[in-house]
C-alpha cells in the first residue's frame, strides 16, 4: 500500500482558550483538487444474489478478510477475502441455530473473531462468532446501546446516544464481562428521543474517535477518558439554537427545512484528521470531506456530491497516511473508462470496489 502525502493549508481556522481542541469553520476550508489523487490499488468485492447490498455500507477489515453490513437492512454481515472473493455470511439475523435476533454493530477482536452488538427491548448483548461460525454470548447488559468499540486499553465502549428515558449517559465503558466501569457525556436532553442507529466509533489503529449525529464535536478516547479534539462550525447547516428545547418532530422539521450537517465518518493518522460531513435537507444531500492538519488546524475539503468527485465520496479508513475509499464498478467505469484494470470486469450486478489513493504533486 502506498503512502498518502499531505501538505499544509492556508485557510484561517481558529483556536480558542482550549488549546486541546482544533476549531474549524466549514465555510473557510480551502478547496482541494482531487486530480491530485492517484489510485494505487483496486479490490473488487464479489456480488451475487445472496449478498446484494444498498449504498450505505459499514466496512471493517482484519487480517482474516473484509466484513460488510448493509446499514439499511442490518440483516447480515458479509465476509470477503482480502482480495475481494465472497466467503459467505459471517453472521445473519433470524431464529435459526447460530443466528442473531438483532444486529446493530460489529467489530473484529485481536484474534480475528467477529463480535456483534444485538440490542432488543431494554437490553444489549455482545456475542462472539468464531472462525467455525459458532455463536456464543460474551455478556448481556441493561445499557441499551446502538454501537460499540474495543478500546486498546481493554473492555468495551458502548454508545446509547440521546435515547431517553433509557440512557442516562451517552457512552459507558464496561469490563470484559459487561460491568460498567466509567460513564461519559451525561444525557441531559429534556425530551424523549428515539435511538438513532448511527455509527459512533471510528478506529484508526490504536486511535479511537467518537462522534454523535447532533453534535459538532469529535471526541478522542484515551487513558484520560473521552475528550473533544475537533469542533467544526457547520455555518448555515448548524443545529437551530432551540433544537434541544422543542419537541422532537418539530426539531426534525426545522432541520429538514434549513438543511443540517452531521458526521458521516472520521478517521486520523499522526498528522491529519479525515472528516466526512453529510449535509441534507429538502433540496437533497451532499458531502464535504475535510482534511484537517493536526498541527496547524488548517483544513482542505472536496465536495462529494458532484459527478467529478464520486470516486472519493466515501472514505472508510485511514492508516499510516493511506486512505481507502468505497466506490462502485459503475462509477469507476464512468470516471476511468479504458483505464480500468483487467480484474474490474462487467458482472451481472454492480459491485463495490475498495480503492487506495495517494496525493501526487
């Protein structure tokens, strides 16, 4: 895999008294020319009638392969080899042997075993599926979680969001048996809110970032706890000032009317944060992807909504200066035409492709 080279930016981001937080004005970020991306690697993912998925896919990788979950369906976790061949459903929802009753999130532990979060009623279960496909329960907790992660320090981080009256702290840390050890981000929302089913945790090696759908701060989890590291002013797409005071449905109506921005994904390496921002409203949706320099706070963006940028609209990981994007064969066919490698052939179904890119000068 090749190294992604970054450069410093010249916009005027700002810092306040809290020097531990980078403050970014979305409207002040400089436009990045995506022609500077050079695609280095393609991994086509085999699609057939048994594993068709929509466009909103959660992807995780380990030494054992590539794992994907359709966020809209949440009915299975599909496994692929590292070169993209379809292995089968590593987990599925149903009432049969070794099936899950529900599926919210999944992770891969240090041994390569698949861990899944299944939340029903007012309880959450963490279950393990080993290489032979056997399902076993790790623990059950009365904390109702929508997502989870495995911090390098041990235990489990569970996120419950603003779901009142069930969740009193938006994040908790448990030990290996599910006993809560620490709680973070008190849930002081005054009205009842439904679970959002969002992804909250983003792993980049041993680094772990946390985001929330109605929060413009990005948090890092470390030995010191869960603390904000980036705050982004979304400009006209920020939450209305009275959002937290009005009824939930009225608040959503206001958001749809003016448009609002949420974090789609966040990753980091030693020098930069990579932030995918999803902006939606009555006029449709767009994406803005930011590269934020950790040292200077300066930022660059490219627009993921225009036809020219579809190759780079969905970053799924960032490691050691490398960015992997999820795109599709049809997009590559349209953008690259006769430059496609020989292994990207026409198939019965359109299929996802993982591309690795670097910046060229």
